[in-house]
C-alpha cells in the first residue's frame, strides 16, 4: 500500500515536472522568437508578440551563446550526422506569384530579385522592416517609407542571354558588380570592389537591360531611379531623397542603385544656360558626398549609372564612377541575331501565325547604325504590314461576325523590311563619332 502510494506520488511529481518543462520550453521559445525579431529589427512584430501573449519579454534576457539561429544550426548538424543530409525545414506553397508592381508615381523602384534555379526554393532576400531604420528624423523616415512603399518584389526577368551581343560590356559588368557579390572573398584589399560604374552610349543599346540583368542575376536589393524624376518630382526634397536612398541601400545591402539618365542631374556646372537651381546644386553635392561615403566603406552598395550624353557629365561625378563602359551600337552579327530573334521564320502573334522570309545577313548590313531599340521598332513595323492589311477585313466583318474567314497573315519579306528601313532612320547615328571620341578620352574598363 505504502509502496503504491509512493509510486503514485512519484509519478505525479514526474508528470508535474514534465508539464513545467513543457511550459518553460514554450515560454523560452517565445522569448527566443522575441529576441530574434528584435535582433533582426522587426520591432513592431516583437511588440505585437508581447501584446498577443500578454507577457513582457523585455524582462527576460537570452543567455550567452544561444539564439534561434544557433539552435537551428545545431539541429541541422545533428540531423546531418544522423542522416547524412540536411533537414528540410520549410516547404514552399504552390503559386506564390510575384507581387504586382504598384502604381508608381515616383519612379524610384527598388527591385528585389529572386536568385533561384528551377525547382529550388526561391531565394528572395528578406526585406528588413523600416522600424529598425533608426537615427533619422521623422521627415527622413517618411521619405524612407515613401521609397520603401514602392518597393515591390519584382523579377525583372532579364537574363544575360536575353541581351544580344555586348559581350565585352556583359563581361565587364559581371566583373565589376556581379562577381564581388558572388565571391566576396576574392575582392579584398587592392581588389576591393568598384563602387561606381557608368554605362554610356547611344540610347536604346541595352544599358537598362544590363542593369536589369544585374538585378536578375544577383541576389541584391535593386533601386531603379530615373534621375530626371528625382529632379522633376522631388525638386526641393531631392537632396534628402538622395541621402535617404543611400541610407536605405546600405540598410538593405547588398544593393545596387541604378541611376538612369545621369546627365539630367549631374551635368557640368554652368552648362545648360542660366543659373543652376540651388536645390539641384545641393542635390548634386549630396550625390557626390554619398558616393564618397561608399568608396570609404565596406558596404556592398554599387552605383550603376547610365548616360546617353556622357560628355555632359560633371567631372567630379565621373571621377567617382571608376569604371566607364561604352555600350555601343550593335555589331553586324548582333543586328542579325536581333532580327532573327524578333522576326523568326515562324512565330505566333495573338494566336495567328506570322511567317517571314528574310535575308537576315543582308538586313543586318542594311541596318548599320541602328540601335537595338531601333531594330526592334523596325521589326515591329515590318510585322505590322501584313496585320494592317487584314484590318479592313476585320472591321467589315464585325457586324455579321458569324462567318468570319480564318485569318492568314501574309509573309513578311525582305522587301517589306527594306521599305520600313527606308522610312525609319536610326536615332543616334550622327553621334557615334562623339561617343568614340569621348571613349578615347575617358574610357576606364
Ligand atoms: P538604353 O541603352 O537606352 O537603356 P534599353 O536597355 O532600355 O536601352 O533598350 C531598349 C530596348 O531595346 C530593350 O527593351 C530591348 O527591347 C531593345 N534592345 C536594345 N539593345 C538590346 C540588346 N543588346 N539585346 C536585346 N534587346 C535590346
């Protein structure tokens, strides 16, 4: 009797101890989560956790050498030793989709890229919350919120292979921006990464495509800014905008800031006639100061600038763009590849077959001086010709549309193409000498 009473008591004590351990584990887990959220800067989420659980976690401290990261790492090691593979901790639900770009009035659009291969879990960088973006006054914080509000997860979906030609420019951009992010251990000391890179050349030659490929191929936060919009939309605030932008880029590093149409903000002082607007001068200075800040830091923030008119650029800015890469007009081979890419022998447009019979080589010769976007335009115009011919038929059949004939587009021929070229002149041919002269003087590859 005595023995059995004792055993019941022992069993009860053991159960109570077990319950206490479970309870204490639950609480510790919450404290670790709270600690993890605070460490990562998710201050609002941490406060919400306190509210939800009605526990003041701030009264607890996490002991030395322990946090969720460590716990997880140790679990992974244990699992690896036991099963010779790492545990699978999370599963992706089907069809996550990209968040649609929001209506974007400011033209400041940080793009976050996913760097995953097929079938892998997508590697989207976690965007840290702005609540930890401290050390700023409320006005700056508001600006940061405005910039961040327009952050959308977007895959620009431009692969290196989508860019036709430009082999040298691709190699240089990879070397200057992509590899330092991928292989940081190689880029130290004298090889410390470049901080500023200028892509210059005629409009429509693929400068923006190159920048988008960087965003697609690197796992970085990508800020895409049209410099003219800084000036026109931000006027008085543009200097502050630049400061906050660089702060944000550092905060979300590794980041790339793509400044398009650089000449519209960084033109040489005194050019363009009339006195320079005070606000715009302050903004220029701020941009230079920020670039200097980058050069002196180890932050993985790159400035990728593009300009169609490099000779208009301020020399102080040029000095800070250490690498200057000419993105020139497409070569004959590239032009041929472009035309056969956009107008292959057989393609489908809106469910209707479009056939072409083109002497690609001859067309490539005839399009000398055309930029990539010129050639795309010409291809579009050539493809429009047979489509235009069926408009009449379509319009006249609209009322009694039951017996619409099946649509057959006429084949696009070399003659069609040449006729289009005769009426669509290249946009930048006259400036080529100027680019080459500038390249001779300022090239830095
Ligand atoms: P910019 O040099 O003015 O930044 P973009 O990169 O915006 O020119 O190019 C404009 C368009 O022209 C692109 O969207 C693309 O359709 C076409 N294009 C220009 N260059 C190339 C190229 N090298 N390869 C493929 N498409 C190109």
